């Protein structure tokens, strides 16, 4: 049984490791631009400082979402735990009090795009990637609150 809970400062290292592991497994086309220590610093000094972070936890933390007013900055779920409702449960927390809600997704991440479309997000803009550090084409998506979270 998993619980969804607000992350605390003691979860930073686990969340940063999960972020790195999921990106390597699910987004292998992205360049590895940072070390594990740099990821940890980013999550500690920026993500946990600027966002509300929630985790899905069973025996371990299997997924997390980081969001702030109007934006989802990160939503990652362990590959072997995907399609079990964790991403949906985490996203629902952000959607509860944050409409409209925007996020960026890489255009090659077809599974994530399908996930967001199924939850009422729509495409707003596509870019060639010049505004993200990976230089990977991406897409801005938005949920206006008119479609309920599934």
C-alpha cells in the first residue's frame, strides 16, 4: 500500500536520486548535464525551496511531483510503478487548487503527452528547445480547470 504525502527536507536526496534514475531510464535521449551532487543541490536549493513537493511512498518513494502556483515543474514515477495510478494521484494534488496549470514536456516523451492530454491538458506551444538546457524540442501544455482530473 502506498501513501501520498507532502515531502520533507529529509526526502530531498531520495527525490533527487529518483529524478536522475527515471530520466536515465525513460528519457535516454536527454544529455546527462549534471552530476548526482549537482542534482541534489538543485533539488535542495531550488525545487524544495520554491515548490510544493509531494511523494508517493510504499516501501520506498516511487514517485514525486513538484509544483508551484500555476506550474508543474516535475512529475516522475519509477518505471516499474507507472500505470498504477501514482502519477494521476500526484497530479490531482497539484490540480486541486491550481487552475490554470502549465507544464513543459519534451516532444519525444509521447507517453507523458498522452498522460497529460487524457487529464484535460492541451498543447499551447511547441519550441525547438532553445529555451531548455537540454536543447531538446519541447511543448508547453496547459490545464484550465475545465476538465476534471481523472
